[in-house]
C-alpha cells in the first residue's frame, strides 16, 4: 500500500514537472510547444503563446478561417483554437484559458453554430474533453494528470523537448480539413449538388422552445472579458438546404436564437455579429461546400473579409 502511494506520488510529480502539454505550470523544460497532436491537448500550449493577441474559438465550422489571412486583413496576430466536435461548454473553457494568458488580447472571433441554440440548460458535450487541462484550479489540474494517456505522453514530450529536430505542432493551430474530403473532390458536379440539395432536417437548431440557456452562460463569460476586447460572434455558413424553410417554426427558432445571442453581445462596446446563416446566393453554390456545414477555402475567405470589416466596426464602436 505504501509502495503504491509512493509510486503514485512519483508519477504525479514527474507529470507535473515535465508538463507534457506545455501548460506553463512547470518551468522545468524550456522548449516551447508540443509535438504534433490533436487540438484538444495541443491548444493548451497554443492558448498561452505570447506571440498572439487574437484567437478563433469554436469547432470545425470555423476551423477553416486562416490566422495568416486574418492577420493580413486586420494587422492582428491570430491563433486558431478551434477544436472539432466541441460545443459551447468546451469553447468557453478555451476562451477562459486564452484570456487568462492574454489579458491584453485585442480580439476574439467566436463561431456560434446550432449547438449554441440547445434548449438543454446542462449545455451537453458530445465527446470527452480535458476540462482539467484548461482549469484555473490547481487541484483539478493535478487530478487530471492521473491518467494513463498522460503517462503515455511523458516520454513523448521528453523526446520532443530534448531534440532540436523534433517536429512541433503548428503554433498558430491552422489545419485545413480539405484533405479529409478528398472523395468529394472526385464527385461529379450533379452528384455533389444532389447530395447537398437533400434536406437533412426541417429545423437546424433543433429547438422551438424559445429558451436558449447558452445565452445566459455567454453573457457571464462576456462579463469577465476586458471592455476593450473586440468580440466578433460569427454564425458560420451552412448549405442552403440546411436552412429551415421560410416562415417555418425552424426559421423562427433560428432567428430567435441568433437574436438572443446578439442581444447578449450588444452590451459590449466592441461586440459585433457576422451572420452567414441566412439565405444568400453563396449558400446555394455546391462548389463552395464539402458537405452541409463544412465549406471550402473560397467561402472561408469571404467570411474572413466580413470578419475584418466587423473588427473595424468594433474598433469604431470602442472609440
């Protein structure tokens, strides 16, 4: 029993000292960054990198927005902190982590998809998420280190930290998901259009209750942010067939959800909305989409230009 306790304490001490996900909680290893890995863990390192003063938060629906292109348009230094298959609860944790390490940040770009319209006050998550890694609580972080995955990561991070030639996860977090849709590139245009034109649901938000509990949590998060911080809330594009029919309960629900989130943001002197989730010509063009909610670079660039204009507007409102 005593031996097991000593071993456990030893492993915990080693994990804390090695800091396998580069959270900055230990200063033992000086090499910045982490080896290539998924953003759920890699973003703990990216989110504290002082090279950035702006961040993109969300899931794959805003993943294709490029930090490099946004930087060229705005003069800001963006980091991509999107994490696929996350929902608001996880995204709020990432916002907290980034802002604790960047109290003088200039801008946040936040993607709000249909999951932001959930009627469930628990704001459920879809896949496991390492909340402990992004936690303010030292105890929660220590408890999180007691995982087999962490023990597996220790020698990998040591090899990364001790090698001058080891590959580093991309610092700005950008990852183009285009190669995952290689099969789509081979689809004849009529097949692609027929697939995209097929209606998947009558209600994109899945909520006609009129209750949007994420809005209250969003308002709380906003209240913790510096008043000078520009916040751009983006309703990302979806293919036209994913939009609810005009005049339907689904369309009313979508409008109500967006209005509630926009109202929460309106209290900020530098808060603006970029809405791409309404019927417009680009959303009928199958050449701009891989599937109903994942779009291609050409459309991402249009969204980026709107974000840049929105940031100019936010700066003007702040003055």
